[in-house]
C-alpha cells in the first residue's frame, strides 16, 4: 500500500496501533494481539522495515491515535541505534526471530527436533553461514550505508547452499565478493550467533535439515518453520525475564503512556 494511503487510513482511526514490519512476523504478533485484547489494540504490518521507519518519521501526521513502533534491529545489532529512532522498540537480537530462538535455547530445539546423526549437518551449515556472514558484517561496519540485500538470499536454494557438502556455493560467494573476515568479528559472531546471525537463517538451517531428512526417507517426520516458531513463542512467553516478554512488556508500557 502506498504510504500516503496508509497515512490517510490511519488519520481516520482512533484504536491504539502497534506498527510492526511485515506479514511474515504476524504469526508472532497475533499472539501478542490476543494477549493485549484485539478490541483494545491493533497490530499493523507496514510491509517492511523501511516502510515502518518511514511511518515513524511521519507519526506527527496521525496523532489522533496512540502509536507504538516495533522493529527488528537488523544490522544495528553490530552498531549503535541512531538517536532519532529512540522511541522505536527494537529487538534485542538481529530480529524478532532471533529473540524467540534465544529464548527457546538452540540446544532445546536440537534435543526435540534434530536427530543425533543430524547434529554434524547442522554444525556444517552453521559454520559455512557464519564465515560468510562475518564478511557481510565487516563490510557493513566499514560502510553502514552498504545495502545488504539479504531478503533475496535463502540457503534453501541450491544456488546458495550445496546439498552434498552443506557449504555455500563458490558462485554465491563470488557474487557477494566474499573474503575472509577479521578473526575477532568471526569469533564474536560465532559466540553470539543466536542473537547476531540473521534470524531467518537460524530457522532455515532446520528447514534444510528437514528437507534432507525427507529426501533420504519420505516416511520421516519433518516440521515447518511455522511450527518451530510456535514452539519458540510458547517457550519465550513462559519466561518472565525472556526476550519475547521484554518486547511485549515494552509495548504495554508504551500503550500506557
């Protein structure tokens, strides 16, 4: 929807509104909406992070409603958040998916959904991803205006990830201009990967393993990303001090102001 149309629509509303990035995350935020009461607050997907931040900059044009903005930190997880976004609620990790993943604890997911013989596959995929992503982080930190274009990259594509070696393809790495990153950047990313590796890749690792599992035996049980998200969401909301509840509490606090 055109941003001018969106603003015109918002000018005719009085229901407190929580602006979130996009429809992909609405599985998570619908649960928040239920907890807060659907008749008391509306969660509004903006169609992406850029659109959300553009609306935030123009929030003085719809002061008729109480507005709360929730955004993924994205590459700000490696730098500082600009001061002019101080009223935006940002995730603790790279994205809302990272916060859910961190709350559910990767080891717990592995115990439930990954077979022992698949743990080595997971580590191979993760190591290859971290080596590449560390390069992207270094490039971004050298020039924060760099366009990442991660939305077009999925490791579920055979053009990106080899199915036999479970490493990123040479063609993909060459297309990104890959070079080995500084050791300190790679070490930091490896240590805090649950928070700092793009959340969609965290879950794509599991999806890829499930694809391989199914290819080896069509009778094997597999799971969808949506099912994993629901498990993580349930676990996150059960933790009073968890990152998921931190976002929910911040939204509730803003709605009270």
